[in-house]
């Protein structure tokens, strides 16, 4: 960029500042802020409350104080002198008003100290401010004392709000009952408070700010070295345990590094480097910066980013870590080019999450720092884009108006003080040459509000001992210190293309995430990304399908009864369009399962132990398969001795075919698809197969059965019958083998006549009667508890429960469901089964009961239970189901 172009843009920034500042002074002063759409001042109490946003307003001419040192940076010394006189004459800091401690510190205390810093600099030069006698500093000290009562907590963390006139706790103070504050609110005090102490020689301010920082450091999560967003100021417990570099935490990290720069205390640098290492390990996912959980830092806490994290590349420049700074900044710039401004929050695929933009300056700040570090004229072009967008979209006759929605370009009647304090300062410095500024900007450090504090404070009034308390409880890698405050000549040795080479791969990162509507068009022409996952195609064993579900905000929950529950939380989806796809998927699943349940009412199958000494008395309820021999069409079933396959999971070629040949093979669930197991044992010569659940303690008494599904391929090659037994039923066969070695079973669609004594038959008959009574009670008093879901597509890992997809809760669609309802269906709750789910009839319950009563764990002889006992047992079951339902809710 030519020098003339740079100068032109610098002059344009000056004109824009005059437009904003002039309208504030003309239409709003002495109010705190300008309302640029209605051309009047915003006075707290006279306008409708905006909630926490208004806590920055204290009837102390906020915008004027916040703008003081900007006037000097922009070489407007005459206007600065007038402004200081107005502040000294007009501003009252003793108003009966509750304000934010954080905002008042960075904007008002910081503004007064920044104004004082440049005032004494001008006075020393001998041209301006010769009348100045530390008036701004005295006001800052007065305000500092007014903020101190907020620190009256056991932890040393300040209350989030304070009454300027009455302080804390008094009835007239109307504050002091809060328990929580944000990490940034408590951790963004040290620069202003330490500067106040160094300027005045009064150490109490720095001591209080240090104590708050020390407490936050103590409370960091020790295994991850991250801090949460919100903390209890009395107990020190984390209230919000997500961690990032955006809203709520941002300036805490910034002040740790800058406190080291300003005060020269190594402990602040060590703390920053410890946190920075954790940030780059867990939060940084270049070019993204995603919030994580402090206790589970590998787990993302959300799928969107807020605009405040745009300051972080600038902080990384100060740290000396240039590469990730360039990457994140470029990603943010691509979002700005797409939406004209940085939305307050945007998703990981760069769609708008919160559409407002209150003219935040953080991106301009990072642009300035990157230009200073690299000298790359690309960042001048970025700044030019910011200027053009502000003039084109935000400029109004009475100033600059915040964007209410970046998508529509609608305005909001606000112009925050930080717009004048920071935006114009960074933009002007970006284009200014050294001779354009009347002082050396390198002699100062910027606070988070871009106020200027002189670096000579580090050697002035050092009333606080610099005892290093950090290394007492942390070990640091020395490599963390290698690139702090680096020399840019070392970083970019004769390679002006360095930054460009990092940016280049990110040029189209936003454009690649085009709107879903465009993708739909591409699909219609047979190109572009695959269409959304349909319920009919879903297979729970397909990793790609599971990844698609995750993107749609759909998660799988393994239930104790062996099923898998589908739950959609739209807020967890990667984008709003993915959430829509997820909702569509869940609705398809409901319709599909409902349709299939009507079409297929398949009864369970039976595994009957027919060898000595059982002689058919033990019948185990088994789940059918969608492949292999259809036992309902082979009335005689398949009869044979059982043998365990090797490997026991049946997932590879059978190594003991001589044992399995001509027998019914036993296998454990897990590791591979059901159909694969069937093929392997069929190849080894088995005449049938039984898969035993690997979920310890599972039983058909408590869990619904399911059909074993195929693997998505043609399964016509499988000709042997396959049945599934839950863990408890499977163990009955395994125990019988241990005791009797040779065990013969019959696989059939239903139990065959048994050679029983008349007495046994009578006992069985009476038991069936009682079962029927129970069944009737079930029907009249509750929903059918025997609905059975089918195995969805695949086997899972050995420790996974059966993956039949069952009840799904769809938050965004208000579709609720439960595993098993034990109440009447008046609430119209929807139970969904997987695309392959089928319900088995009540025979499963009856045969489960039969199996339980004839299992070896109870007795091999059948005994009649008294009716009172049966009813008592049933009441216990009802209570248990009600308790389960409460637990779920």
C-alpha cells in the first residue's frame, strides 16, 4: 500500500472519529452514551432497561472519560485539553447508582488513568496541559476507594456490582447479595489498580487486585490448568465449568501477560504460560477456538464461538506465538467478509449464531498487533475493509449505530463508549507512521479498554513484594518462555511471505461452508456433499452414521436394558441447518418404527433344552434374526448339541471346526456384525447358532427382545437358524454344559410338547393361569411393558449393550418419550424404535416367566405360587417401574 493511500485512510479514520465524537458531544454529553438513531443521550433510568448492559452506565459521562487518551493518540490535543476540563468540572463519581465493578474499572478508572498518563506526558513536553495538577489522578483515586468495598469477601474476589454512593450491603445500596462473578470480572483489575497504586504510592489497590488474581490461580482446575467462566465469590466453587478465551474469561488471560509486562513480576508470566499451554492443548483447534469443559478438556462445551475471542490473536502476538494468531485472525476475517461484521456469536461452520454486532473493536486490535509484528501490508487491506464496512453499514447521521442483525443490516440505537475508546485508536495506529503520533506509543501498554499506561510504572513505588508464589505448586516447561516478547526480525528473517503462506490455506475456509440450500441444489445435479442421513438407512455400527448423528446434535445413550436411546439436543448441533436435519431424522425414525411395528408383529423364538435331565422342561425366550432359516416355516425346528466356538466372539475363522461341525454353535456378542458370526460358524459346519449377550446380568425378564439385523449386504447365503439369548438365559445353557457336558437343544418358533408327568403339567397349567391374570393386569393398568426393539444394524464393542434404537427425546420438537411407560398413555408420549425395530408380542413375557421359574438358579421343578404372592410380586414390579420412570424424568 502506498504511503499516500495509508495517509488517506488515516485521515478517513480521523474524520470518522470526529463524526462519532462530535455527535456525542453535541447530542448526548453529559449523558453516558449517545443514542445515534434518535440523536440523544442515554441516561440510565430514563430509557427502558437493557439488563446487565446498563451496569456500565453510572451517570459519569462514560463516553467522554473513555475517549480521553484516544484524543491524544489521534493528535487532537486541543480537544483533549477541553475534555479534561469538562471531566474535572462536570463529572460526579458519587451518584446513588449500582454499577458493574468490572466495567467501571476498565472504562472509567482506566479512562481516568489513561487520561492522566498522556496529560503528564503533554505537560512534560511543555506545550499543552501546563495547568494540569493531577486532577484526573485524584478522581481516579476517589473512584478506587469507592470500588474497594466490593472486595470485602472471604476469597478476595470482588462482588460484581457496587453502589457508587453507598457501597455494599446497606439497604440503600441495593446490591451485595450476589454470589457469582465471571473470571474476567475478578481477574481484570491488576493493571488499573496497580497503576493507581504506583501513581499515588497507595499500595492497597494493587494488593487487593493481586489477592483476587492469586485466588483465581489457586482455583484453576489442576489437571487441565484451565479456569471456568463463573465462580462463587464466597466459596471459590466453579459455577460454570466451561472454559474458553471469549466472553467471561478473555481479559483474565490478557491481564496475566500484561501485568508481567507492566509490573515485571515473573509469577504473572509463569501463570500465563501455564494457562497458555492448556489453551493451545485443549481450546485451540486451528483456526477455531472452542470452549471445553475444565474437568474434561477433550470434550467441547459448545459448537459456536463468540466475537470477544477476536482479541486473542493480538495477545498471541504479544506472547510471540505468531502462526496460530495469523490462522485465527484469517478465519475471523473470512467471517467478516461473509457478514460485513463479526456476529456476536457464530458456529463452527461460520453461520450466524447471535446476529448482533455492537461495533466491537477486538478484531481491529488483533489486526493492528499482527501488522506491527509482521509488517505485512495485507493487514492494512484488512483495516481498509473495516473502515469501508463501518461507513457503508453502520454510519448514521448522528454517529455510528450498532448492528441489530448483521444478516439484514438493521440497526440498534446504541453506540458504546468502547467504540470511541478502542476502535478509532487501533485503526488510526494501523495506518499512522511514527511521525504522525506526538509520542512514542511503545512506551505504553494498552489495557483491555485500550487505555495507555506508561511502562515506567514498573520501577515506581514498588510497595508490593515480588515474592514468586507460582512455582511453589507448579512445574513449568522452560520452552514456554522461549518466545515471550520476541524480536520480529528473528521471527521473519528475510521472508515477507511467511504470514501469507499461513493464511493461504484458510482463504476459502468460510466459503467452503456454503449454505445448505446451495448444497441441496448440488445434490440435485448429482454432485457435492451427500444428502442428509435418512432413518431407513441408519446403522448404529456405522462410524460415519454416528459422526453424522453427532453433527446433527443426536446422541446415543446405552440403556441398562440393552437398548440404545436416541436423544436430540438442537443446541448441540454443528449448525442450525444440521439441527433441522436432526429433527427431520428423528421424525422419520418415529414414523418408520411406527409403520414397521404395525407391519411386523413377530413372536419371539424358543431355545428348549431337551437332553437329560431337562427333557424339554427348560424353555428360554430368544430373539430371532432377520437372516438365515425362518423357524416359523420349519415346524420341526433345528435340534442339536451345543458347542462353544473359538474364538468365542465368532468374528473370525472358527479354529475348532471339528467341535462345532454338526452342532449348534454358541458365541458371545460383540466385535462384529451378527451376519458375520453366522457366516463363520456356517462355514465351520455348524447347523445353527446362538449369540449370548455380553451385557452382564441382562435378561428377557427386564429387557425387551430384538431381532438381530443383517449387515446391510445380501444375507441369502446364510441358511442356518440364528437366535439371540440375553446374558441370564445364555448362562443357563453354559451352566448346564459345565454340569452335564453334553447339552442338546431345540431351536424353534415355539416350545414343543414335553414329556412331563401329569403333576408337572397341572402345575404348569396353574402357573400359566396366574401369568394370564398378570398379563390382564398389565394391559388394564399400564402400557404394554413387553414392546421389543430390534437390533439396529450391527454388533458393537464387547462392552456395548445391544444397539437397538428405542425411545428418543427430541427437545426442539417437543417429542418426549420414555424407556418403558408404566402409566396410561394419556400424555401421548411417543416411543420410537429404530428403523428396523419390531415389537414382539406378550408371549415373550410369558415365556420369560416360564424360563425364570424353570431356570436352574431357582429350581428345576415347577412349583405353584399362591395368588397373593403373585400379586405382591407384581405390585413390586409396578413400583420398580414407577421408580425407574421418576429417575428418568
